[in-house]
C-alpha cells in the first residue's frame, strides 16, 4: 500500500519521526514541504500523512499555506503527527478544519513530545499554558508502535489535543500570533552574528523561508522570517545568537545536510 508523508522540520524532530514511521510502514515516500510548496504535487496514494512541529499552539504558517494549496477531496485516509516541545493546544483540530474545508478529513491525529526549538527562556504566559495543558504525550520513539499500528490498520483516531483550558488559551494566542504575521517576519532582527562565523552558508541552506543570504562576510536576514530558529540550531560554529539565549538543540539522528534546501 503506497503512502506519502509530507514533512516540515527545522530541528529534525519531525523528519526523524517521519523516517521512523516510513520505515515501519514500508512503501512510503518522504517529501519535504518547503521543497514542493507552490508546485504540482502528486497525491495518487492510498495513505497520506503530514508530520510537522507545533508553532505557538498551532500549525506553522508554511504548513497552512501548503495544505490550502492541495486538492484532497479524493484522499481515502489521512493521518498527521504533530511534534511538540511544549503544549500542542488545538493544532490537530486546526488541521482537521482546513482539511474539511477542502472536502477531506483527518482520520487519525497524534501528538508526540520532543525537544524544543526554543533558544531563549520561555516567557511566563507560555509556562502558564504548559501548567494547565494536562497529561503530556510520549515521545515519537515511545509511541511509534502504537501510531503505526493504527495507521497500518486504517483505523480512526481522534485528533489529540491539550486540556480544554489550554486549548482555549492556546487557541487565542495562536490567532493573535497569526494576526501579527509581520512581527514574526521581522523576528530575525533579534539575531546577532559573532566573529566565529566562517561563512559556511549552513544557515542560508537550511532556512525553510529562503530568508538568509551570506553577504559581505556575514549572514543577512531579509525580514521574511518564520521564527523557527533553524539558523541558530544548525550553525556549526554557534556563531548566531539571540537575546536571553539559554540552549541549542537539534535531533541527534539528523544532520544539517538532511535539511538543506538549497
């Protein structure tokens, strides 16, 4: 049975999980959303999957744009997995709503808990939403057998969410962040580059928004940022910084070359 999984991944969490699901299912093609968005997409498959991270308690803007550009009416079985460093909120319900508007539906939706792409200490309101989010979900590694068993059998699985209070608060905050799209695009004003930069162009090549170019010996951001922090996480010299920086993270089984788009 042929399956296609479209993934969006910046720290490597979603790619690693998509690979593991594909290996278990067999006959599965993995496709990077940033590589095909805006182009022709062949959806002649028996199962269709989407794997992506949670951004601000909802779908990343690129995933929303990609989904809205697809003709999904004839898809018999659609599943999705949202990888989450904090609180998933209504992310999968948001996805289901987009699918239903296109005449399709989400047959199975899962959440897995993975490492966070946040490089700065979380503000108090984020910690508050996490405190009311309810029981956390297991990691993709822990849930792989369960997820694949449901997908392989073609069973339905109610989209997983946080608690009702966290869904409500997170949903409002996600809508607010969507309305502040211009502020997100200008998020790259917060990035700084120090003298350790070797002009390797890793940041330029992994940026899903094609927002970075190396010019004059340093990376230059063009204010079309998605706020994913891939440029910081994958810089081999740790030369890119942000205010109140606390940590760096990328999935241990994924290399920068796996995510390079150009």
